DNA sequence: AATATATGTCAATATTGCTGACGTATATTC
DNA sequence: GAATATACGTCAGCAATATTGACATATATT
């Protein structure tokens, strides 16, 4: 059991607040992904492609199994999407140096271009929301979001503090 | 352009922070929906059913077009899911009193039971995260989430302040 | 009476996920 | 060196969810 700040009466834990929390997540995520989906549709790709492009872009040289863990999908599901992206020249695969069974993934120039196109709108949306809310609110947002996700995912954010 | 708090240096708007924001949304939403999906799978229903059950539960007597707007899907997509839920006795449809073209939706007892089962885990997850983060953080979380969503969705939350 | 709106439905298609089974290349272990 | 494990890929089949387009019915509105 975690202690709350002194003077806090936990009024924010009413059933109504929890319901609101559920809806905040639903609507924010819905609107956050909507525009990207529209762009993707024009490229004949879907949201799954977006996610792959995004994570390979952020973590160049990541292994397939690593990516599978992040996406929480099966390798068969990833395979189809990855195959398309490799075949169409968005992603490069290279054998790992220490373990040559691995296929390390990186974005090609074409892939980077698409990644930029896709995330620019999302970055702008986040930036606007952050700016509007202010630094303290952003810190609160982070805390709550970290609390919502699983421990395993939370670790990622504690590690890469710059 | 919105003014930020005085003394704020906008360091939280670095590219790295925006990237982190994208990931926070991705992982929090992924984990937030994961367990519900597992329960649903056992009931032969999917996430779409969950969303319908949830919103009809929260806003009893809501019209089909209203629900369509919230879910941002086509009526054909909703139709299949809704048909199943009505046929299997989770949802009741009644003609609107003022406009009899409408089919107003409400949960049956069976529907309410499923709704409870489905959202209880999500409520618990939100509650734990809120408690851990504290009241101030929750307020920041709300601000940022509202900023991320579209104006149209934001209105919903400004209206029903209790 | 003409038109618009709320809802439902049929058909065809795409994306994304799943399970199960099997194959290849490379590492690790006995 | 042989057996086993791991990383990855792929084929086949299935299910859920979403789409567009077309058309129908009942009721409201003009």
C-alpha cells in the first residue's frame, strides 16, 4: 500500500473519477491515432506498419525478438508486416555481429522519411498538449501513465532517462 | 498560442520528451486494454463489444448515432456487434419518445453484469495509478489527456463536471 | 408531397491478430 | 562432434474488426 500525500482526501478516487480516467484514455488514444491512420491508408499500410516503423526508427539495430516483445504480438503477425516493409525498401535487415542468427533492423532513407511523416503530427499534438498544460502537469501525466502500464514496460522509461 | 507558466523553460518540449510522450500513450493503452481483451475472448466477444457495453452502461438511453459518433466507426461495423449484443440479451433497444426513428440503448441486467466484470479491472488499474501518483499528478494527467484529444471530445469532459 | 434523417442490412474487401506446424541457420551444451 | 536450444521465417487456416457501396424502411421535417 502506498502512502498518499498528507492532506490528500482521496476524493479523486471516486467511482466517477475512475470512469473519467477510462474515458480519458479512450478518447485521447482514439484521437492520437486517428490522423496517422489516415496517412497510412494512403500508403497502403496500416497501424501495425506504423508501430514497426516507429520503434525501428527509435531503436535502430533492434532485433526481431526485441520488437516482438515491445509490440506484444506473435512472430507470425509481425512477419507479414515486416516482410512488406523490407520488400518495399523501408527497412533493412542485417545479421547480428555477435549472434548471426539475429536480423537487426534499421530504417532505410525511405523508411526514415515515412517515419517523419507519420510521427510529425503526433509530436505536434503532444507538444501542444504539453505546452498548454505546463511542466508540472506533464510531470503528473508521466507519473500516472507509468502507473497504468505494466512493470515490464515501466522499466523501459526508468532506464533511458537522459 | 497559449502562454505557459512564468519561469517555465520549456525543457519538457525537447524532441526526446515528445518521443517519450508517444511511447507513454502506446504502452499505457496497450497494457490498459490487454486484460480486458483476455476476459472478452472467453465470452466470445471482442474489444468492440466492450466499448459498446461500456458506453451504453455509462449513458443509458443513448441513441445509435450518438454511439457511432463516440466510437468513430461506421454504422455497418457497429451493426454487427450491436446485433449480437441485442440478440444475446445484453442490450435493450427502445424507440425514442420524441423521435421514434431512434433506437435508444440500455443495458439489461445481464449486460450490467458483464459491464462490471469488464471494467472492474480497468478501474482498479486506474485507481492504483492515481493513488500512487497523488492528487496533483492526477490533475496534470487530466490536463494533458484533454489537450491530446480533439476539441469535440474535450467538450464531453467539460460538460459533465459534477 | 418531397426530402431528409435514423437505423438496419447485404455483399465484398482489407488489416491485424491468433494457433499450429514445419524449416533453416547458428549457438550452446553435453 | 552430436544433441539440443534459440532466432527467425513461412505456410495455412481462422476470427475479429474495420472499411465502402448500395439499398431498404420508418419516421420527421419542410
